[in-house]
C-alpha cells in the first residue's frame, strides 16, 4: 500500500532512523547565528520533531518551530518542550506581527519548495517574518552534486532498524526528473510483523548553488556563506570550531544570507 510518509506520521520512528544524539544540526545552526551576531528571536522552518528548535532554545534563544505535519508538532510539544510550535506551510506562511532575528531551515526542508513559485513564496514569507538585517540559515542537498555523478542513483539503498520491538527495513531508490528539476524518491518499508509493505514517494527540488544565490539576491538577501561543508550531514561531520569551506561541489549545501537592513 502507499503511505503519505511513514516517518513524518511516526516521529519516534523518524528520530530512530535519523538519530542526532549530539544535536549537531542545532549546534551548527547556532554556530552560524553566533558568527553573524544574530538576535535571540529564531524561527525554525520545517522544524520536524523539534529537536533542533529545542537545542536553540537551550542556549537562550526564543524559538518558534513551524511545520506542516500535525504529528510532528504534537511530538515536538511533548518531547522537545521550550519552543512554541505552530503549523505553517513553508511555501506561503504568515505568523502575524511577530518578527524574528533569524530563520533556520535544516535537513533539506527548503527543497520541498518544488517550483519557482514555491521558492518565491518561501523567500517572500521569510522576508516578511524577519527584522531588517535578519539572517536566513539553511542546509540541504546540493543539486550540483548530481552533475555527472550517479553514485546515489545507481542502486537502491537499504537500511534496517528495530523500533518498539519491530524490525523495519527500508529500500530507497532515487531518480532525477530533469524536466521538473526534482530528485524523486521512492521508499518501500517492510517489517517482520506481517504487515503489508508500505511504499511512499517524495521529491526534493535540485537547486544549483548559483541558482540559489540568484533567488536569495532577488528577494533582498545578501549571501554571506554558500558552501558544501563542513556541516551536520557531511563527511567528515562538522565539529565545534570548524570554519565554513569555500567549495560547493559535495552532496550538501549550506547557506547563510542576510536580509537588507
């Protein structure tokens, strides 16, 4: 059968499949915010389970986490309290008169903006929500990585984990839809409890570094950093004290941009 998204419908399973015990993503984001002296009010867009928002809250920031998944938001409120969590669509959101000093958008959440209109809507919404001089910090897959490389496309990737006494196995296949400029993903879940296999489909926009720079500039942002690592999902992983790189060739992309004052 087909599922909307087994992982976002089951946030505990999501955290089991993608553990971050050292809170690298939140710490990396905080490092960026400190480096550019961002104020304390932070909006975490696509906050998911809330663990990155909670990490930012733990260092004294006033954080609002926004996500489209009600299951994720309920889990975040229960398991990662501190921030305020609200439902919002990244492609077009408004949080009223509230203004933020920074917005963070991690783990490729920005790439669920599939069309140019989606991206324009996301950045226009960020512009409305940020104070003059506010920062946008984002981390995502790098579309440029797939220019001439097939290593992530040649064969399915298989992962296994045990959650709540049930063994889960996921088989993930990626392919590029060049016309739509999307990286499409099919993931099939099987378990050892006799349940029918679950197939889910999703996609990410493939953004090239200079394309992303163009979108940001068009919406009044100045790009301060645009690089492939180190970051919370790179090899090697980011460590406290690491400085941003200068290349944009590897499979992750990291950007820090400032809204015009």
